[in-house]
């Protein structure tokens, strides 16, 4: 049985009230949902709240899941909406924060070493400078641009998956991504080669 078939069976069992099946679905997707929320919201506490809220909503909406998209894509759509709501709140806008791209969101944001053991001190320093510049540039993007960059470049979603998550056509995703990449490169002028 493939992972997709296995997941479809788990979804079916969870829809039927099997708590163990739902717990397994959460276990399979909690890391990637937390990582997405962390990148979009900017800090660990908000991301934990958003990830938890996402799975509460998934549980409540599971009977209405039609299976037109993969379960993962459907969950990402819910997580994205939860993050959008969090970002739209007035206190949240006032306290906007950024997340280091060199941080490991699953391990509480501890920096990941940019030194591979073979790099010169100059290369390590440049890598850190570039990481900070990238962090600041990503944080300065509009929420729409940040969403498509994170979904594609960090989470690795395909265009069709992104379209399902964002509720638009793949062509729209491609044009948004092109504009987002251009905006990101513009903000990195002078730092990125």
C-alpha cells in the first residue's frame, strides 16, 4: 500500500471517528504545519498557537473534506488561513516580527550552522550576512509574496498544490511567484550576487 493510499485510509477512518487515525494524521503533518506557520508568523509561540488551531479546525472540518486535493494540501490551506487571520489582527500587525531563515523551526528556532567545516571564515561571515539580509527581505515582503515564496521555496510545494492551497489557478501562482521573487531580489540588491 502506498503512502497516499495509506493516508486516504487514515482519513477515512478519522472521518468515521477513529481518534487513533486522526492522531496519526496529526503526527505526520504537525512538523510541516508548524514550519509553515513559523515562517509566516515570525515566532515560535504564535506558530505553535496557529498549528494547534489548524488541527482543531481540521478535526472539525474533516467530515466536509471531499478529497479533491491531497490531505496535505487541504491542511496547508487551513494553516494558511489561520496564519492570515493571525496576521490581520491589529495587535499582530503592530508586533510584526521576522524569522531567521537559518533557524530550525522544529527545534525552537536554534540557528542552523552555515559552516560546513570546510568554509573559510570569510565565507561563513558572508553566509551569516546573507542569511540576515534574506531574513529581513522576506519579512519586508507583502504577505501574499511571503506566502508564495515560503510555499514554493521552503515547503517545496508544486504549482498545482500551491494553487489548491491559495485558491487560485496555477498560472496565477506562477505570476505571483515571479513577482515575489523579483521583489525579494530587489530587496537583496547589493547583498546577493
